[in-house]
C-alpha cells in the first residue's frame, strides 16, 4: 500500500553517512557521526524528513549522553509514530559488530490516522535504505526499553553485550 509520501534527499544523505564508516576518519569526524536519528512526516504529510533535534552524535556518548540506547528510547514520542535509525555496536561470541537497525515506532496510543500513514509510507523509506540488515517494528516501550530485546533481534542468544553494557 503506497501513500504517495516521498523521502527527502536529507534523509537519504543521513542514512548514507551512517552506513559508511570511514576507516581514515579523524576524531573530529567520528564525533560528528550519528549514533541514532529520528525521522517524521512533514507537517503537510507529503515528505519523510529528519526530525530536528532528535539525534545522538557519537561525540555525545560518554560526554552528555551516558547511555545512548536509553537516551534513544527516551527520544521516541509516547503518542505518535516515527522511523528511526540506530547504529548498534554489539558483541557475539565470535566478534564485535556494528549494524544499522531500522526501527518503525508505532506506539499503541498513537492516532489511527498516524499509524496508517506511517505504515503505508514505510516502504518508501525502506527502499532508500539499501543494505539494511535489521528491521524492527516496535509498538510500545515494553518492546524496546530493554537492551536484551534489541540484542535478540541482532544476533540471538550469542549476543553478550550491547554498547559495552552487560545484558
């Protein structure tokens, strides 16, 4: 079901920046990388846009943001839908990994109209996010508040830490 909503170039640019990890990036560039970002519908409901002020930068982690995952969860609105990208760092028994997770946030108490337009527009944004391995639809804080739930999505029982915090 297509809604006719389009994805802005800025959203695609943010995704591409998060997807590409530059090995030669200097410390200043690394600090500016986004750890998490929220996307919403424009006021006229015609475009998916970057939600102003709703991001976590790598440089904030350990400085103004103690726990990036919990900070990210608190950024999600209690009564409306959003799309999000979260750059998860985790370990399995074999190796340390980093993966982008596409999250469709549709809380139970969001307006029905909002749920419908976000659900019908999800394919538009997913098509722009090529190479995403992990997609997660979340319908309430109970589903997302615990790191273990995300860890299970990323690698099942072999995941032992997420963001350096024991599970």
